[in-house]
């Protein structure tokens, strides 16, 4: 008999191709939307972070209170984490002067620490087991930390290495393609590969967002941040409407049990 935590469907979507498409779009929206508030509307990183933190807490509380998977609530919560992650990383890297390398190192340690504590506390970091408030709390904390890390990592690769936004996006896309190959064609831990892919979609989205909106002189296309954000948001809504949005369930648990 499966464990009690598998007796009902997870409150997150099943992990299929459309999940990753929407996730990348959501991370790109986080970059353009976060920059819209902090830069285009001139609110600054700290004020924008406080606004997005309130939004994040509200959506996470609603997600935890929900009794089942709700696609729009779930993806709204994901977007809230990417918005907050963008302004948090920019505030730490730029306003506090930590820098991209320092911020990336600290956030990577934090992400790994959260995953380790989650595993020690519940016995699993599998996304097929997001059915209890404790697991959900760890899940959303990990996602917030990974989205903040991804912003710093994306900025580091694009700015400090000289690759630029397009080069950075291509590097992260290639790494994600490699992770996908490992996921489908090897016996490596599905859970760990999932989290590796999940974390790295954020810097891909960050570099894509910057590529769209940064000035041409800085390697971007100089598109409007608010307009880009609106178009990406419309794309996400369309994807949710037109593609299957089923909760994760037993088959995912079976795939990940050996690694959990």
C-alpha cells in the first residue's frame, strides 16, 4: 500500500512538457515584471521587494489553504515567486553591493540548505508528495530561493562573463537540454534532476527577459517592459487554457520513489 501522502493527488501540476514551457514563460515574466515595478515605475528594488513579498505571502497562503490543485492559483503563486526573486536578487546584488558572484554563492548555499532540511524533516523532496502544509511550505520556500538564485546567476553569466543576454540564454538552454536527456535516458535520480532543471529555468527566463527589454547598447532588444510583461502573461493564460493542467499523482510518485 502506498504511503498516506500519496493517497491523494499532489497540489502541483504533473511534470510534462507544457509544465516546463509555462515555467520558463513565468520566469521570464518575473524578470520583466519585476523590472517594470523597480525600474520603469521607479519604485526601486526595496519598495518593489516589499510589494512583491506581500503578494507572495498572500498567494502561498491561498495555495496552502486550497484543498486541491487549481491551475490559475498555482501559476499565479509561481509568478509571485519569480517577481519577488527578481527584485530580491537585484536589491542584494546591486543595492547592498554583494555582487553577482557573492549573491549567487550565498543563494546556492541557501537553496541546497532548504532542500537538505526538507529531506531530513519529511524524508523526501519529491514533488509528487506536495499534499501537506509542511511539504508545501518547503516547496514554496525552495522555489522562492531558486528563483532568487536564478536571477543572480543569470545576471552573472550575462554581465560578468561577457556572454551577453543572448549568449547566457543559449548556455542555459543547452544545459537544460542536457538535463532533459539525463532525465529521460538515464537512471539518475529523477527528483534531483527535476530540481536541477527547475532551478536553471529561472536564469534562462532572467536572461530572456533582459534580452527583450534591455537597451540595444547593452545587448537587448529595448522592448517595453510593461508591454513585454503583458504579452508574456497573455501567453501563460493561453497555455493554461489550451493545455492539460492535471495534478501530479501516483505515476510521478512511482518514477521518483527510488530517489526520494
